C-alpha cells in the first residue's frame, strides 16, 4: 500500500515570512541604480507577476511614482536657465533694449546735427553781410590794381522791367513808322541811306536788356570803377526797384534812343564826371550841361555802331537845344513835338513822360558778348 505524503499548505505567516526573507535577500534599488542600470524588461515583468496583490509592492510602487514625479520637477526646474528670459521678461527686456537703442540714435542724431551746423557758416543776415563784404573786398582789390580778375560787372545801371521793355519797344516802333511817313523826313532820308526805300525798323538793331547805364566798369578795368562800387549808396541800393522817366525820343543816322530824366535820388547813383568821361570829353561845351544830361536808354544802333554812341548823340542834341540851334523844321505829332536838328538828327519831346519800372543792378561782361558776324549785318530788326 502506497504511502502518500501529506501536502502541507503554507500558512500565511509562513508565506509572509518567506516574502520578507526574499525582500531582505534582494538588494535595495537606489535612484542612481535605477538611472544607471534599468532592470531587464523580462525580469521585471516576472517579479511583478509573482508579487501581484502584494500590498507592500503597491506601497513601493507608490513611493517610486512619487519619487519620479519629484525628480521630474527637479529636472524641469534645472532645465529652465535662471538667466534666460521667460516670454514676459524677454519681451520687456527687448523693449528696454529697443528704447535704449532709440535713445542712443536720438542722441547720436543730435550730435550729428550739432556738428553739421558749423558756427562759422552764414545765417541769412550773416550771409548778406558776408556778400557785401565780398563785394567791398573785390572793389578794393580792383582799386588796388587787381582789375584783371573781372570781378566787377561790365557796367552798373537801371534795368527796365522785362514786361515794361515791350511797351518801350512798341512805342519806339510806332514812332519810327510815323517818322517814315513825314514829308520833312523823306527830304532828309539820304542822310541815313542812299536807298530809295528806307525801313527804319530794320535799319536799327539792339541786343540785350534795355537799360540806362550809370557807370561803365569793364569788369574793373575802367578808371574809377572800384571807387564807384565802394560807395555806400551803390551797395545799399543794389538790386533795388525804381521808376525811370523817359521824356524824349532821338533818331540819328547812328542811333535810336530815349532821354532819361533822373530824379535827385537816382542822381546819387550817377558817378562824378559821368557826363564828361571817356569819349564825351571831346564834345564841345559838354561841361555846361546839367548833371545827368547823358542819361539815356539805347533802343537801337546802325550797322557797325556801338551803343556808347547814343549818349554822345544825346549830348550833342542837348547842346543844340540849349543854344536854340535848331532848324525851322518842326512837326506836331500825337506823341509830342518833333524837331529837326540837322545832319539827320530828329528829336521828339514827349507830351507826357513814359514812366517804367526798373532795377538798379549790374551787367556781367559775358552777357554783352556779340558775335562778329552779326555786327556785319546791314539791316537788323529793332529790339
């Protein structure tokens, strides 16, 4: 008869003691061991299956989970660099940087502006004063012998307003047409030309702006030009507006021009000896005429005749009128009284002066250049 061994079931106490023994036998797992040597997946699963339902295992798992959460928080805290900006701090810091850069740019701009404004540069008042000093210096240099620099104008004078010039030209053109129809003029037309048909409007020519010259400087080469430019009245009235009174028209075989009656203020700009200097000194009796008798506006010249001749013709006409050395040929026209002075000279005294606007200024030499071939033309339209 076979003997059967009794199977003794382990009591709970014995199983609990065995589990405690197993736990004591197993080495404790530290955090460093868990990080450096993670358990093998298969072994870990076997241990978990064998200890399923063990309350102590659940407690250990809970403690491990809590430790893992703590470690995760510590790692998260360490991952955030305390020196790095969080979004709000970063935006604020960037705003401060931008503001600082803007302030630096503004300061730099102010420094540049301060450096750009040279205290030695002229403000408008200083500029005008400096220009006056420059003119004065140039005039002094010219007077001292530095005339070859051509720094003074060709001449000073009263320049008629461009809009008024057309009125003067039109008036002169109408007068020439009227003069050509007069029987008395036809009888003396041979003093102008041998041609049977004489067109006075094409006989005279003129270039440049209409003006009344006060002082011829030739760029500083003429005598007394520097002294004239240094006068206070010349500097003060330079580029100032005024009114010119044209009181007569004069026609000769050489020139066509007007007489200008200067006012006392305008006579202050008339140079000393202005009626007798240059070629005028050769006109007999010129010294007996009033100051300013040579003042005129050239409207046209015959072929080969320079504009300076107009003033000389006017002086001769004034002397003839003063000495009552006129012919018996007198014609009353709508514009005024026309008288023949001999040698082809006709003088029209206007009933009413023609008043025009003008500016006292200077004419540069380059604007007076005339081509030589144009001077050879026989007939030119009146300008």
